[in-house]
């Protein structure tokens, strides 16, 4: 009987600790459509920066060959100390005219707090586009399409 009480108390404490952690993040859906272009699939880095453009964290990297990640220049520079942490947030590249939709968890504290979502893009034998997309991570910008300056035709995020 004592073991059952201890187990019940432990489970209750675990639930109390876990609930605030779940409530402190928001699932954000990132939707990206690429322009039509000639060439191979694009490499994209979707990441967060603070208001001054200083790297904060990686949301998603597309393009499996790590040797090409250095072409995602601003992300690669900012991510220098985080490289070992990108496993599990990488995926296959996206091709000409294709769309991509992924969901990520973002801390509530970063929303409406001066942070930006940025996308760097690159295509093998093509141009590198640091800061192809820069959009403030605000509630007001959710669901509003943003045009890219390089390979990204449009980008939206929903919360």
C-alpha cells in the first residue's frame, strides 16, 4: 500500500512539473513555397534570431548533405557552436516550385519579443541567398505571406 501511495505522489508531482513545460511552447507551422528555377533541390535553413540578427536557434534544415550547409551562410556562421544539435531537424531538400510544411515548437517567450524567423537558401551550382526571408515572429505576422529575395517564393507561419 505504501508503494502505491509513493507511486501516486510521484506521478502527481511529475504531472505538475510537466504541465507548465507543455504550456510554455506553441506549435508553429512553417509553410514555404519555392520559385521555379533550373537546377537541383534547394538547401534551406530556417532559424530564429534576436532583433539584432544574432542567431538564437535552428528550427529546420533541408538538404541532407552536410557539406553544402556552409552555403547557408548566415545560419552556418551563427550555428557554429550548435552544429551537433541539428540531428533530427534535418530533411530532404525541396525542389523547384515545390512546397514544404513543417511544424515546430517555439517557446511562448520568443513570440512578440523581437525575434525573427529567417531563411537562408542555396542551390547547387546556383546562388546563395543569406536572409532570403526575414519576418518578425509576432502574432500580427502569423498567416501573412512574406516573399523571399532568392529561391523562396512565399513563406507563412501559423500559430
